[in-house]
C-alpha cells in the first residue's frame, strides 16, 4: 500500500513538472511588466478609495456622536 502511494505521488510530480515545462505558455517579460504595473496602479487606486470612504464614515460617525452627547 505504501509503495503504491509513493509511486503514484512520484507519477503526479513527474506529470506536473512535464505540464509546467512543456505545455504551459508563459507570458513574455514585457507582458509581466505591463500587468504588474496595471495591478500596482489598481491596488493604489483601490487603497485610496478605501481611505477616502473610511475617512468619510469616520467624520460622519464623529459628527453623530457629538450630536448625541
């Protein structure tokens, strides 16, 4: 039983390696750079949006808490 598990694990790793090396189409370096810039820009814009929304909600809640005091 243990030998069968090890043999199937070895076959799986060999198949995964073969798939990665011979069948996967990897992007070019220029594509990687372009999409990295796109993701970084989107991340910065989304972070800025979250910051603004957080600031607005904080100010609304502070105003509300000052009213009820």
